[in-house]
C-alpha cells in the first residue's frame, strides 16, 4: 500500500474492504483531518462526534478514549489477550449485515480479507469446503438448498473471507441480512 496508512496485521487492506476511505473529515479522536477516515463499526457507551482516522485506531487511542471496541470479541476466546485486544481495539472492523466477528485458525486471529461472492470464494476451495462444513453443522441438512445458497453468495448473502496469519489457509463465514 503506497498511501502511508498504518499497517494492520489482522486487516491488511482496509481500503479494499471499504473500512477506510479517503475523506476530508476531521477525526473524532485526534481532531485532525488526516485524509483517511474509518467507516465501519465501533461499539461504545460514549457519544462520539464523528469518525476516526486510521492512526487513532492503530495506536489504540480511539478505543481507549471512548472505551470502545471495533469488533465484538465473539469467536476470539481461543487467542491470547494481547491478540484479542489488538483485534478489538487496534484493528479496523468491517461492514456486515450481522455484527461482524473474527475467525480464528491455528489458535491465532485470522486476517480479514474482505466480503466476497461465490466466484471469489471458489478461488479458495479450502474456504468453500470449510464454510460448507460449518453450515452443515449449523443445521443445513438439505444439500441442494445449501449448494444453492453457496452459489448465490454475492447477492443477498455474502461470505466474509479471512486468511490464517500462521498457515495461510483461507476461511470464511456467511453473512446475510
Ligand atoms: Zn485521529
Ligand atoms: Zn492456520
């Protein structure tokens, strides 16, 4: 990335995912116009007047000042507390229909790649297989219905694609309105 944004280990390309966009907006934390603004979720009990720049996310100042989190800790029970805090307090979240959550692989938080449809998901067969297995476990017993759902990902429902930060395997969960 050439724009000089801070690097987020667990969300390496927040421009591609749409979580960070070019904007003249002033950051609600440092109160400076930094040309980039964060557009996705932030959970806090405090009132926040505006949105955050990527630097106030990366150094933890936005999460600390407003006592908030960018992502729910759901699903992150297996990782260390340091990693948990890096994902929830110092990593941009992402846009999703349901409350976004993070996937874990090799007992490490995975890196969020982006929201994808069937074609992009099928480019990573291991992610497609894992999603199929998870959905069967979730009670999708009708194989035709399950395949129909998967093939139509990208319409009303999408897949959230991640990549393991340890072994590099891709994994995904399905998100629908
Ligand atoms: Zn800022
Ligand atoms: Zn792994």
